[in-house]
């Protein structure tokens, strides 16, 4: 007959075994991940986010199902705010964000939960492509004709949006008179407005430019690509990987062709400030503050494996025309948080510039 002591010892041993088995199980085993995309369905952020979700799951230990949820509005702030304020902090809700780094750097007070407290899994450099209808008077046959254009109506997603700022700053540096129309909910809406001639100029990320604008507007002669926003530290003449193969030049190259010199002055300093943050980390994979580090580690490992995934690379080339390359590692939080700062003087200048864009 077992003594009470033997029963207790046996029970404790069983608990230890269960505990060890649980500790050895992948963090995401039996879980489901929700991927929050902070822009509307059908736009470039959504296209890339769904591509990521499709291929990332098999690289996460435990292979959880990933459900994509679009949470657009306020220039991406609705989704970013939800992740920090409402989402569960157990690693089951993940953000795929565009523009949030710039939003925070330019106006941190808009975030009720400090964006620097979020857990940054990975980030990806990016760019945007400016394009215009070819029937803008007196007729746009090549990119340099932009300085002859009259009646330019540039569309955007929001006065604080980094793409909008870069587009406006570029036009102001070139000395092109324009009207600015904002608050489209996403690139699909703005692109439709351009096709209907409500606006005649817009800027998009390369995935939707390659997939929609280039084949349906540029090749048919209805629109022309003008420039892409190149990292200010990049060597002139070496295109960003997202626009390789497209007949485009960087804004700096176009400016030099038109003006005969490189851009300079306060507008150029503002352009570089926006672009330094936006081009370095245009897309971010983000978790809420305070999630278990096991979740962060599991997702970073999966993202790095995704960088070497041939199946993902092949589909990326078919769908968006380039292969995303994510930056992820033990210093990711430190790198992103350090970059989310601009000088008070530049922040004040850009804040005033934003106000001037709101009519």
C-alpha cells in the first residue's frame, strides 16, 4: 500500500514532467495570430501584409494560423493605436504597419501609448513612386516636363503622411504650383480619383505601382512615372531594389537634370529628415508593449527564415516585383527607438508645413 509520502512525491514528479514538457513546447503551438494591417484592403501595405502572412506561419515554431485584419483610418493611426491600447499582450496580435515610425517621430503626442514601448520584431526599407496623368497641360511626355505643368492637383492620404510630405516638398523644391487634395482612405481610393481626373498626381509604394499603375496606366499612356524617393545616403544612379527594372530616376537625379545642381536649403533638409526615417523603416512588424519575450524571439527567428525562403521570394517577384528583405535581430528595438527622434527645430518646421497643407 502506497504511503502518503510516496503519493505526494509521485504527484510532484508528475508536475515536474508536465512543466518540462510545457517549457519545451513552441510558444505559438495551438495559438492563432491576428495580423493587423493599418491601411485598407487592396493597397500596397495590404498586399505585402497578406504575402507575409501566407508564408510566415510555416517558419514560426508551432505553425499558428495567421488571420489578416485591415484596420485603416487616420493615416494608419487607427491600427497602430489599437495594437498599443487594446490588443492582447500575449503575442497573438501582431501589427504590419506603414508610416507609423514617421507619425511618431513627427508628432509623438498622437500616440496614447508611447510607440517606443512597442516591441519591434523587424523593419524593412522602402520608397514611393510619384506619377502623373499625361494629359496635364501642356502634356507630360517625360519626367522633366513636370516643371511646365499647370493645374497640378496632387492627392494624398493625410497632411502628416510621409508620402504626402515627400510629394509636396518635392513639388515645392521644383517650383511647381499645385493644389493638394487629401484624406483618401488608401491608395485604391486615390488611384480611382486620379483615373476619374479628380486629382492628376499621386505617389504609391512600389508593390501597387508595379501591379496596377505600370500595367494599366503607364503602359496605356494615361500616366507617367516621374521619380522615386531614394534614401538620401544612397549613391546616385543605383536604384532602390523595389524599383529595379522600372524606367524611373530618383528625385535627386531629376532635380539635378532640371536645375543643374543638387537640391539644398530648408525644404531639402525637411525632405531628407522625412526620408531618412521613412526609407529606412517604411514597413514594421510590431507587437504590443509588454508581450512575452518568447513571442518576440519566435517571430524574429521566423522573419529571418523568411528572408531565405525561395517559395516566398518567387511569389513576391510575381506579385510585387521585388523580394522584401527584413532587418531583425537582438538590437532591433534599440535601432528603431533611436531613429524615432528628430530635432525640435525640424519638428516645428514640419508641423507648420503640415498645417499649410490643410485647407
